[in-house]
């Protein structure tokens, strides 16, 4: 039987398989990223790292609903200096880590890159899309001009591939993507969580301390698929798909829409086995449909 490899190359990133741990799902330590990689992920995206340490919002920051999770963690992270030290400690292990970063504007993004760039990791994912943190989310990710200057600032400070993570909370998503690509982004990640809220009926209070949060999980997948499909039609750069993937069918659907690799977030709360399960399912599908490479499936949903 022909040996099926799940290897992919995404804007210069060489991954053993198309699955990546999505940003922010399991803590902020390099150890937790390593655990996802050892469990079968082709790579892992860090929690978004900012210039200074940040505690995030007070509890409750996460609520489970029958439509998925709503979170407003508030970009809690140890700051670029501490995270840089953590990365330095795993030097030589060649871990397929992508570092997600955020900032209040082009200069702050640039400072974060300067502090992290000397370390060994694969690429940056720019969080231009957090739906619930004032000053660093929608203000940046919904405005093509600001997004362009953020990408230019990062681009001028690193040779590593840069992915812009987009928000589907704006009708200007494709304009923001164009601004990012024209300013030197090597790829696009779509999508982040969708702005959301829940209210408890007995107390009549919004559940999360921050009131607004972002919805993730199965229910946002059709939104992600539509956005990835649109981006694939509009751009040549590779797309990393994200949003509601928990089975191999979901992952294949994202590849067919145009994603070259797929991030898994909320589904991880059901166990780290999700990566090997999805990889096994993709392999079986490839054998059944006679695909030799994952890349052969990318964008096939556009032929109809
Ligand atoms: C608790 C939690 C924290 C998150 N933190 C971040 C973050 O720091 N940076 C980021 O870009 N996305 C963050 N996200 C969004 C995820 O990376 C992903 O885009 C989103 O959850 C959709 O994918 P999923 O449905 O597979 O979870 C977070 C999501 C959750 C649930």
C-alpha cells in the first residue's frame, strides 16, 4: 500500500500534519504547547503574547452554552520578556511553535517582535481579531489601514513568516485581509471567535464579568467555512482555517474550502486525543479518495 504522508508546507512552515493547536486554548506555557505537539498536532500556536504581563478579566471568564463556549479571558499572558525566556529554554528542540502576538498599535506589535524574534519558533500569528478587549481587538482588526501598519511594523522586524488572524465580526474582513497581504503578510488565519454574550435568567445578569465575549466551537464552523471560501477566492497566500473543528470531516471540509492547514481549539477540552483521531480520519479519507498529499485537497470545494 502507498504510504500516505500528512506533511504540509504552509508559507514556508513545514508541518508533519495539517493540524495546529489554536491560540489561547490551553494555558500560556511552552509546556502546554509541547503536550499538544506530542499528542499529534503538527504544530501549536501560543496564547497571544503582549508587551507587558496582563492578568486578564476576573472570573467568570468562560461559560459553556448549548451553542458552544463564550469566553472573555482578556488576553491574560505573562508578557513578551517572560515568554521569550520560556522559548529560550527549549532552544534546540525544534518545536513547531507559532507565536501569537497582540498589541495596542504598530509600535507595540513591533516591540513585541523585537523581544521575541531571536528565539527558535516557526512563525508569528498576529491577533488582529480579539472581539472583547478594548484597544487591541476590533480597533485594529476591523480597520484595514491600522491592520496594514501593524503588519508593516512586524514585517520590517522579522524574517519569519507572518500570518494575520482575522475577525469575522466585520463586513470588512476581506479589506483587512487585503491590507495585511499587501503589507507583507505571508498568510491568513480565519477565524477568531464571534462576539457573543449570555445572560442568566434568574439573576438577570450577564454571565461573564466582562459581559461580552467570543463564541467558539461547532456552531461557528459554517461561518468559518464561508470566510475561508471567500478568502481563497480573493488571495493566493495560504490560509490557516480555524473555528469549530472537532472531527476529521470538519478538518477535510476546511481544506476543501481552501485552508492549507487547520487549527483546533475548543474541541481540545474533550481531550488531547482529538489530534490523532482527526489525523487518522484524514488519512483514511485520503486512501479512500486516492489523494497522495494533503495539498491536493486544498480548495477542491471551488470546482463546483
Ligand atoms: C478560552 C479561549 C481563549 C482564547 N484566546 C485566544 C488568544 O489569546 N488569541 C487568539 O488569537 N485567539 C484566542 N482564542 C480563539 C481561538 O484561537 C480560536 O480562534 C477560536 O476559539 C475558534 O476556534 P475553535 O472553535 O476551534 O475553538 C481563544 C479561544 C478560547 C476558547
